[in-house]
C-alpha cells in the first residue's frame, strides 16, 4: 500500500484513500468533433506506459475528493512529487535522489524540480 | 534430442542421471537470423517452436533479458479455459485448448495439463444472465461450458460454501470441463527444449535495447546488451515490457502495464479438485500437483514495472477465498509474488503486423495469457512466416482501436480472467 | 388533514457496545449540510452559519453544538446537534455556493475510551496519534471497507460519520474492534 | 512417560509447572514454556515427521522458525485442526494434541518409505520426463497418484470457529527482531521519547541469547540483560513490545506486516483472537533479524537426531533438555564447539568433534581438548547409521582413507551462519556478496531502514551493541546514549558453503540440501547438467528452497553447489528472490475481521424492515439487498411476479426505488454541465420538468441512464442506475474538476439522503393524493415527467411524476429516516385501492413490456444509443458532449451492428432463456453463425404471452422476419418485432 502526498490535504495519506485515474496531461480537445480517427485513437487509447517516470492522475476519492497529478517512477513505484490538477507538467531534471527517503513525497520546493507557470490542462 | 520416457529414466537411474542432455543449449548469437523473437516466455518460445516445426524456419533466435520462462510464464496461476463469449475469443482460446490436449506428447515433455474443470461462480441474477449468455454462445461455437446448480457446483467442488447465509450466496456456476491447469515452468522448458532441438537459438541474459530499421523503414535487427543482431523479421512477445520494446521502433501502443499478484499456501493433501473463479467476490483458486492452493488476486490500480504490489490486494483476495471456502482460514500463505501484465483497452490481446514492415507484435494478454500459450504461439508463427495473420488472430489487430471494432470481453461479460 | 405526521426513525437508534477500553454509541439524529463554497464566498457563508469555516486541511470549527468540518479545499460538512435548519440559514447568501441538506444521508457514532484510537485503527489506516491527529482534527477516510468522516472530539473521543446504509457495517465493525483491541 | 532427557539445573523453565500433551496419541508431560519440540525431546522423542518425496524419517533440525522437518498437525478440536505447524515454534499447553503428517499407517512404519528405495528413479524433474504414455492415463492414473503422494498435512474441513483481528499502527522506529541488537536499538531510540515498536517471533525476547551462554552485557549474563532491558522498555509509554510476533513482509514506503500469535499457546483462548495482523507504517525500520545456522551437506545427514548445533544448545540452555546422551559434533567453524562445551558441562558425553578444517586454531580447540573431548580435525563425516534415529557416524580424513565408525545418539552440525537478509531484500534493498566471509549482506538500501547485528554481518557482540545503539540514536534525535559494556567468548565467523567432502559421489548417497523437499546435492548437479544455468531454473527444477521453510537453511548451500558445478563464482549465479512472507502466515490473520457480515457491507434501504415484514424475498444488487418479489401464501416466484405485474396495471403497485443513485447538481452553469455530460439537450428544460438522460463514455458507448429533474434554474436532481451511483459521481467529478473547470457547478451525492417510494398504476394518484400537501397532483398541474417540492405526511418531499412501467406513476422522495413511516402511510392508502407491493422482478417485467431498457442488461458496454434505439435522446444540434466523437468512429456508424428489437416466440407459451443466442437459419453445423442474443425475456401476464428483448445484427431491418434460437434440446422459432409489447400508444401514462 503506497503512501501518497495529497497536494490539497498537504500530507501523505494511505493509498486506500486514493483512486488511480490514468495517464496525466492528455487534454480533451475543445473541438472533439474535429478530431480524425487517428487523433481520437491517440487521445483515448494510446498510452505512454513508460518504464520509469510517469505523469499520472490520482483522485483522493476517500479524502478531499480532489483529482491531482503525480510524477512517479514505475520501476521503483517511488513518487517524485504530486501537484494540483491544472498545474502544468513539471520538468523533473533530477531523477534519482540518492537518499532512501525519496520514498517520501515531498514538496516541489524540496526537490530539484522546475514548476513552469500555471497554465495548461490536465 | 534424446527422447524422454520411463525407460530413459530407468536407464539414467543406473548411472546417477549423468547421461541427460542439456534441455537447451546456450549458444553465442549469430550475426543474423531470419527471425528474432524478443522474449523467451511461453508465447515467445512457442512461436519459435511452431515457426520451426510448421513453417520450416529454423534460423531463429529467441532473446531473453533474464532467464527463460522467468516473466509471467513463471508467475501466473496456470488456469486454462476457453469459454469466452465472442467468436473471436472463443476461436483463439479454444485453438489453444485443443493444442494443450496433446502438448506433452508433441513436445515429449510432460507439461502436466490437467483438465480438472474450471468452474465460474454466479452470485447474483446479473451473473446468471451473463454466464448463460456465455454458455449458449459457447455451445453454438462448439466450446464446452455447462450450467450447474449450486448443489451440482458443490458436488464438483466439495469445499465450496453454498450456504444461503453467505454474503453472496452461490446461485449456480458455469463449468468448462476441459478447462484446468498446467505446470507453468514445464511449458516454458518443454517449448525451449523442443525449439532448441529444431535449431532455435535461445539466448538468455540478452536485453534488447533498440530496434534497427533500414531507410525504407523495414526492420533490420535489434541492438542488444550483447551487440547488434541482424534479423529479417522481429516478433515482439515481451508481455509487460511490450510498450518499451515497441517504442524502440517508434510504435506507441494502446497498452498499460499493471502489477498482478498471486500466492500459494503451504502444501496439503488433496482437498481442492478443480479450478474455481468468482468475479463477484473476486478471487480464483486451484490446488497444484504439489498440494499448494494456488490463488490469484486482482491487479493493483496503478501502472508499474516493479513486479511487486500492495499487500491490501492479497488481503482482499484472501477475504474472498475464505468467504467462499470458510475452512481455509487456518491454511497459511507460503509465498506471494507479482508479475507485470500488459492490458489493452478492450482486455483482448494484440497479435498482429505493425506499421513497421517486418515487425510483429504479440501482447496485451492482460491477466489471461498463460491459457493461450500454444494457440498464441501457433497463430503468431503463422503471421510471421506468411507476413499475414492466420484467420484466428486476424481480428486481434491494431486497427481495431481506430475503427472501434473492439473485442471487449470485459465490458460484455464483466468476467475477470 | 387526516394523515398523521411521519416521524423520524433513525437507524440503530440507541445501540451501544461497551468494552473495558472503548465504548461505541450511535449519536442522536442531527442536521447536516454538505457545503461547497468557493474561496471568495467563505466569509459570507461563515457569517450566515455563525461559525468560521476552517480553511486548513483536516481542521474543524465548533461552537454550541454546531461543527464545521473541512473535508476538501472547497468542501465542508456542517453538523448541528440540535437539528437546526442549516440550509435555511444560507438563504441570504446570494453568491455561488452549494448547500445540500444531507441530514439523513449520514449516521454518527461516538467512539470513546482509552482504546478509542485503537478501535478505529483496526480499520482506519491513518496515524491517529495526538501529534498527527489532534483534538479537532477531521478527515474523510476509510474504515475497513467503507468510507467515513472521522472527527476527533477529545483525546479519547471520536465522532465517526458514515452513509446511512453503511451504518450497520460501521457499528458491527467498531464493536468487534472495540472487543479485540484490548491487549 | 517421564522427561528422562530434562537435565536438572539446566534451562530456564520452571519444572513444577507440568503440562500434559499428546503426540500421535501418546500422552507426554512437558513444562510450561516448552515448545512441542523441546517437550518431545525431553521425552527422548526425535522422530516427528516424514519428508515430502521419499518419506524419509525425520527429526528436529532446528529450534526455531527455520525448521524444515518437524511439521505436525495440531488439533485443538474437530474444527480447529491446523496442518504444517512447526513443532519448534508451537508452545505446548495442557491438552495440546499433535499428530505427525505425510505417513501411513504410522510414523514408524510408513508405506511411502518405498519411495526412498525407488529414489534413483525419482530424480530431479523426473515427472517432466514421463507419465506421458498412454495419454489418457495422466488424468486417470498418474496425476491422482502424484497428488495423493504430495502435500504434507491435511487441510481443515470445517469452518474455523476462531476469530482474527487487525490493526494499523504508526511509529517513529520499528525494530524487527528482539535479540541483543534489537533490544539495544530499541532502548537507544526509546530514550528520546520517540514512538518505538519492538517485535520478536519468539515467546520471549533475547534471540540468540537464549543459547549463547558466553555473552555478558552490562555486567550480566546476556539473557538476564535482555530480560531487564525489555522490562524497562515495557514500562515506557512510548514503546510497544510484541512477542510471538513475526515480521513477515516488508512493503513499499516502510509498511511492514507483522502477525501476532495471540492465543495459539493458551489452553483456553477465551474471547481473544487467535492471531492479530499489524500493518505498521514506520518512520524508520531497524532490521535486527539475526542469522540462521546452516547444516552440513553429507550422506544421510537427515536422520532423526542429526540437528543444528545451536538448536541443541537452545534445547539445553533454555529448555533444560539434552538432545542425546552421547553426542557427536560435525562442524566447519568455531561456534559449534560451544555446543560441545555446554553439553559436556551438563553431563552429556561428547563422542567426538569432527572438524572439517585441516588446521583450526583458536581457544576453542584447546578448550575442547582441555575438557577431554576428542577433536578430529581435517576429518569429515561420510555417512550416518540408524533408521528412525541416528546411531552412528562414519568419520574419515578429508584426504581419504579408512572410515572409523563412532556410535552416537545425536549429531550436531554447523557449516556457519547465514545472515537473515530476507526482510532487507523484501524492502527492495540489494544484497551484495562478501567474498571474505562468503555471505550475502545488505548492500544498497531502497527504503529508510538499516540492518544491524548478525543480519548485517556484524559478528562480535561489542560491535553489535555499538551498531545497535548508533542505529537507535540516528533513527531519532541523534543524541548519544550511554552504551553498556558487552563481551562474548563466542566466535560465529567462518564455515563453509556447499557439499562437504562427505557428500560423496552422486551415484551412491543422498546428501540433503533441502530436507523437506528431499533435494540432494546430486539433484542440484543434475539440474546444472541438464542446462539449468540460472539459480531460478535450478531452484524450480529441483524445488530446492521452495518448501515451507523457504530455504532458510538450504538456499546458500544450493547456490554454492550450482555455482561449483557451473564453475562460476557465486554472485554470477545469482540469488533467488526473497519473497514475502518470511514465514508462512495464516489466511485468517490476513483476512482479520473480514468474515461473515464484515466480509463486505450489506446495504439496506430505509424501507428494508417494512419489506421484510411483508414477506419480501431479497436479491443482491451490488452491495444492496433489494426486495425481489413478495410471495403470498403458497406462491412461488413465478406466481408472485405474475400477480404483482398484473396488479400494477390493474390498479397500482408500490415499489422501493431507494437504491437508485441520486446526485444534486447546483450552480449557475448546471445546465451547461448537463449538456456536456449527457447526450440530451437540457438548456430548455423548464424547472419543474424531468427528462430521461443518457450518459456515454468518451468512446460513445452507453455508460448510464436515468431520469433527471430540474428543480430550479441552477439545480438538478439527477438519478443514476443502482450499480452506477458511485462511478457516475466519479465520472462527473472527473470532468468537472479536470476538463470543464470553467463551469460554476458543485455536485453532491444525495443517494442516501432520500428514500424513494414508487407508486405506479392507474390508481397511483388516488393513493398519494390524500398524503401530499402543497403540491397539486392533477395531470394539468403535474404532468408526466415533472417534479415538485412539497410535503407528504408532514415531511419534505421531492415528488416526481414519472414512470418505469408505462402506467401513471409517481416517485416520492423523502428524507431517509422518514422513509419507512411514509411507506407505511402510502401502503395504508394503497390497500384501499387494491394495490400491491412489488419487487425488482415485477419491475423488470413491467418495463420490458414497454420496451424500456436496463443499462447493464440490454447494454453491456458495447452498445451505442443508436443500437439501443435511443437516437432520439441525442441532441442533434449539440456540438459537444462526452462521447460525441467516439460515436462517430467507423465501426460505430457502419452497418452490421447489433440493434435492440423485440422477439416473440412463435409458440407464445415458450419463454426464451436470457443469454440465448440467435441464428438466421437452423440446423447449421458447428460453429454456428450467431447474429444476436436475448437480453431480457419474461412471461408477460399482461400480454398473455412470452416477450423478449434482443440485440440482433441489423435487427431493425429484420422486423417481421423469423429467426431461430437453437437450444440443447430443440430450436425455438421467433419473430422479430418492435420493442414495445404492451400498449404502444403510451396513453396509460396519463391514466
């Protein structure tokens, strides 16, 4: 059972309170009907499924109820950070902090993470 | 290849078993092969075997980053059945069941295919409707699957709790008598031995790090941890790692990889005669030849390549097992482990040509790949040899995610694998 | 009108489990409001309710038997033990917000005694030490297989709220846990 | 029998506290504090079990959880039979009854022992090579035989009357293992006030100090220091100490699973749970799990009486039991010498110490000779004699030469100590092979934990204590705490891996590596010869290390033998994965409270009791119990449903619709939100009116449906299916929070706020009218598909005029606690009008008569609105809604899709089976071409015939055609029809 830092509750909570919600930063087009079949396939079905850093959505469904995003390593299951829905995709330049304590989900300010200005979709 | 038999064992018994051949050799890779299979699991080894046996292609290497059979082949709960709803699914899984029956003799390796019967429990009216739909469809497809009353289900599996006081009383069951189990390691080893005997190179500890293509886009070989190896055709059979390998050829897949856990109990004398699956209370169980109760759990909710999962998943699984079989609370969990399952949006596999000429992919089996091993290898070999799918796997293409022509067993059935 | 007035029939009314370390009782009926309020309207809503809506995670505010429990960044559960018409109080707030009466949706339990935290920890995976979950702390969370709102009302007293149809499960679970968590 | 091997003055148990127990029906006496093993040994019993494959007689190898041999069944009573219990761990209590396993007819005379004679045949992997001919014999003969021979104990066959408990716990420092290292680290950590949990699998703390008599800490014997320190820890509020508690699994982010054996050692457990699961989330974990002694691998090293040297010391020094009267020692290190000294001092004769080392030096050699013990250096044990108990050993020089036979009644062995890195490895830490000491030690850490003591390869006691204190301090404040002085006269280093010279040539001997699974050195060599080059292959092929002891004593030997055969260094052959659990964990402990009514919540509506009183039979719908039908005296389900369906159309029926999901959507953009989430248009729906809405997933398939009422411009009351309540709410929140974030809308689940009473039928208005206040229920004021707020029976209501039956109908929403009272009032009125109560089955028939779909029955996640004949519900002018693009994909708009139609059997009395498949022409060969299936099928009393709904390929074009439903015993001919079977005009909606 993972321990996940909810960026709204501002603390780590047990995974049982959360629901995973798939890959993050796949924005729904505001012109859905304009998409080609290929574009729709890409939007709805094709996934990065990376071995390593993934950006993914979670919902604190049995907590504050908010959807938010996380950057996690799919090989170790360690979270790099979590951030609020709607915030832009961060640039994570330092992938593997040496300390075992990287298991903890820390504030972006405590990590070598660049948070771009606030804009962009989910 | 020296034939395995009771006589061979008797002969070897007299000389301390020192005369056995290597089951498969560990050759150095050649510069180039006609076909490279990426992934020496059951499906990959079976593909190589059938390419050699039925299509006369023997200049084949099967590349494995770890040890053969060490991925999902060696980590699953070995359930075999073919009572799927859709014609396409019934087609491929029943093709596999027909091959399972006789596989030991074909490979001269006892894979311990045991047609003990797979019984799927219905716990509510909806389950009953869904299972009956399966039974009718299976019957008209020539696939055995029959309806049992709760009393008949208990007669078939005496430990089953059919009490009305259960939280979700058993309302009946769908039984496929030809369903059952097999010995997972033996499947990998049997195919490896038989393929190696026909000249196939099995190269372990050889990780694929890139897919090389010619100017016109055709596959020319793979980069590996042991250098470049040329190939006219490459078949990717990498299960949980399929997305990773395919991305090396710039093909993005409709796949996500999830942790799937399983566990066994300590061995006990025979107590459980068949395989039981329940979607509603969510668990499945059988007893191995060794006496261990083999129990499957659901996937974790998040994607992962870690081969571990949350303890709470096992917890929920055992809740369900002890609800169905209340006498098992005093049994003990001996071992638990995790694998990585690659799941498609419609929970059906992909066995197909890809947009890259010479590159073929066999993936997306989710939690149900083991049962398909012989059938999957058989039709995938056909696909590679002919550069054209076998009619059985033609529907399991990549185009379906664009057209919407999905084979959505999960949506249609709400039945777990 | 010949029709008789329907009376409220709370589920599990009066039920109680007592063990040496913990007591589980079903709380009397109360009125409840599910409040959703954007930041800009919090002050106006607070004024109308006569209680300051807390804006820190896990925080609560309490006055005269009325409790405002932070559940999310724009979500509160308001409980009034006297059964006051909470929605009525907000009629004057014109700015966008959502106040939905959930008085009957939830059932409350009081878990008290030296074993109260351990009883809840039988099914709740949060750290309930006083440092991590002090008096007044509140959180929506899990109790074994159901969702609850957990509110610490004293060092050795919690209020557990769950949806009505889960009340039986919550009470049975808490009672079993209270009996076991005694070592 | 008396305890002839209990040594006066030895051990720590109190002899006065006698305990009676039985083994295989023989009654014995032991002492309180004994394990089953120590108590049997006190009575001179060594033979306790039979091995898995060869059924060889076996005794006790160890005195702890690593035991591979001494597994027994413990039978507290008929329902409390526990198989495969380690006799070395199970404490005795008055009346304990244990039986041996895997033998027939008795432990001493076991038919299965014939396997031992046939053992040349049963080599590693033999079953892969045979039993293939004749093919049919596998299922009928070979496999049943293999299965009967396999397995150890017998599974219980009755439900378990015991209960189990569980707890989540948090702490700053979790210390795993209560030996010297664990106690010291807990003491140091606790001094700062940090929350500490210290656990140990034994009944008492002390670990190796149980037998290590040479240790002195803080001026006291090690054991005494341990007890005093633990007493001190127990007195602290910030410390929890747990005995009989095994850390079995180390999971992500410092979550450690512990299982506490609460009452298995008690004669009368009372109300206590049998076991308790702890899931501990720790800030830091200190792993102090010690080391496990390895046996020697040589010929016939498995006879009862052959055991680990440290085990014999434990039996003597802790339990006061001598394992023999004339004991031999076979060792490759110093530590086993201490066993000889302890026994000798207790009055046991030491036959000889056989030391594999050519020229061992050190104090122990001198001490042994000083005590008059014969020490044979550079010698090996080539075999043992005896059948049910070792009676002699043959000893020869390593270099070869004549063997000398020495009589013994026990042989103690040690080939060195294996650090217990299991939990470290489970934490995903990487172990590293230390060439100098030939052992795997913690290398790279993955989590916030630290290994200390023997499991970290720290050998000397003073270094262990220093390391433990430092770890305890560092885990919390870093403040230095005063360390006690620690010394020991014992040396645990050294030893050897793999087969001793005495393992002998492969063709003649059995030198056991894995005792329980009967894996010998030659099996491992054979596996390598057959091409198994990975240790994982070797392990799986031979089953080495896969028994219930998980290879605690065998893994390193197996690895060394495989490496030697391959001619590779050990690290290149690799180490098999350490998987949870460390020792087997009872299913019940994992399940905990989740049994009976706590397995899964049972949700009941506010009117459940009312339905029960009125004789309802319930069905499970998700977690809900719903009234299925209300049989009257003598009625079966069919008759009850027929009566209810007719009754509703004749006069009226009352139905509990509370389980439907309900969501209140509030905000100025509520209508816009509805436009995006549903296919239908909403903007023009007037407050007070309702509409049937369809919700799609983005892929265009039907996801949910329900009637939606607009209460005000900015307020909707949405209903969902029962099963869809939670997922629809999540789906809406997802879009609201992450896609349509510009909308001013809030969602609140009100499913459980409102109880819902459906009143349906021509008389429905007459029934509710007298109860309603403030709402004009006339057709003019409250037409079909409207909603009003007012009062009923004096309490607030949201009154919907709607119908799922095709009759005039109402759904009365009242706050849930009023539900039952209002239901009673409605029922009182209803009875005046010949109305009935009806359940979900009649509801299904009534809606099917009208062709109304049920999501999840007519649809299955692959059905579009067009397929279901619901194109009318898609707002044609809408430019966006969830699913709009998915709907336009090629396959969703092409011909050949299955469409919802009605089916009428040509014989009106034949009721089709739901799920039955449809073909165009009968009599096709298998496989038949299926063109559809029956989704719903009922006997319709109101139509006087059977009716069915079906999804059929291009079904709407086939209306009027004949199709066929092949059943096992016959083919049923059907006519394709429209979906409305009863009253196509729809006038009854308005009475």
